[in-house]
């Protein structure tokens, strides 16, 4: 018998009685809890008794006209009041999305804010019945097990799986606000950048993104000792471009991410013809469990159409290995 009790109390408790426990603990009254749950008072009492047997200690002190929590009951209540709302929220979301078409994708924050989101309204306009969920995170998710359908990733071809679909490549180019160039010192050649603040990723020299640095750009132009008037460092590409848009300096920008800002005149290429090739590209990965859903095919087709437009905007020669056809 002792063995049976030990085995019973070492296993996880069943969750069925926790809502009754929470109601009694909140009201400190079995009658009020039973009325709230539309159960008889004896049914609620039996659920609490069964829970106490599973936990192995009393959760309430029963008095003639009231109950109070034991220390163990207070400890359990703290966990239950955190868990039940989360469970209820998840169930609401599941019920709301039941029968609805949706696309869940993951990508890094700068790409989401600078390339994807500004274009997304067009897809939503043409597909009003498809919900979109974007997980903007630098963490790479495993599409075989993660609760996402697509991943938009950034990296060299060597780091991509065989099923990755190339969207477009990348060049780097110095860009700035037009009014900064008009109001500042002349900027006709790379050496003139010494008169301007230069904007850069703060950790680029210590990561695999060193090819995004001004130092590499200067080195390729035979200016290894070139310096800036001052430096501005940021964590993310969208922060760097935002600083350039507000006239705080010149940024060595990723061309696909600023193509629209260049096209509408918010930014200008300050040294046309001085673009630098990058080994990086932007890729689409489709989760194997999602590939055949019509809404996923529709979204991927739209993504590849947008990618083609971006390639044309930045003047990229089509890559013969690029696959635009999702079939």
C-alpha cells in the first residue's frame, strides 16, 4: 500500500480538478464556487477531495462557515492562476482560427520591418480571407517541428538547405538623406566620406557579418586608413537606415532593404557606381507540412513576384539557379 501511495504522488496530477480548486480558492466558499461552475456543492467538494488525495496534502482548512487556503494550497493557487488564463487564451485562439486560412512565417526583424511589412498590404487586399502571423526573431526555427509554415532567411548559399528558394541577392551601397548631402560638404568620391558621420552595425566586426562593414568597403577601394568624422553604431539594419533617413549620417546599406526608399527619393545613393557585392542572399524555405495548402502556395507565389520586382529594382541579373516556380 505504501508503494502504491508513493507511486501515486510522484506522477503528475490530472488537470481536471484544477478549475474547481481555483474557483473555491478565489471565493473561499464551496457554495459560491459551485454556483459559478453550475455544479452541485457536493460535486465540487468531491473534486477538491480528489485533488488533495492526488497532491498528498490538504489544500484547504475547512471551518464551519468558510474555508481558508493552507500554505500548500496557496502555493498551488499561484501556479494555477498563471496557467489557466494561458490555457484559456490558447483555446480562444484555436477556436477563432478554426476553419480559417492562415500563413505563419518567421524572419528576422529588419527584413520584416523594411521589406516584408511595407508590401504586405497588397497581399491582404487580394486575399482578405487569409490571416498572416509573423514571428520576427533572429532565432532559426526548425520547420519540421515548429508551428510556422515559412521561413525567410538571410545567408550565403553554403548555409542554406537544398530546398531553399533564392529570392534575391545583395549589394551594399552608401546612402543618405538628400538634404544631408545638399547641406553638407561635397561628396563626390570615397575620400569625401571623411567629412561625414558613418553609420554601422555595432557588432559587425565581431560576427560573421564583417563583410557589411565600412572597413571592407574602404579596403576594396584602396583606402585602408580612411576614417569618419564620427561613428554611429546600432544593433539592427532598420535602426541604421532610420538614422540615415533623419540625416544623421551615411549608411552602407543593404540594397534590397532600401530599394523602395531609393525609388521614392527618401534616400539617395551618394556614390553611384560604388556598390559592393555581398556573399549573402535572401531565401524562402517552405515547411514540409505546409507546402500543399492553397494559402501557402498563394503566399509563396506572391513572395516570388515581389522578389522578382526587387531584383528588377536593384538591377540584379537573374540567377539561372533561382527557382521562381513553386510547382
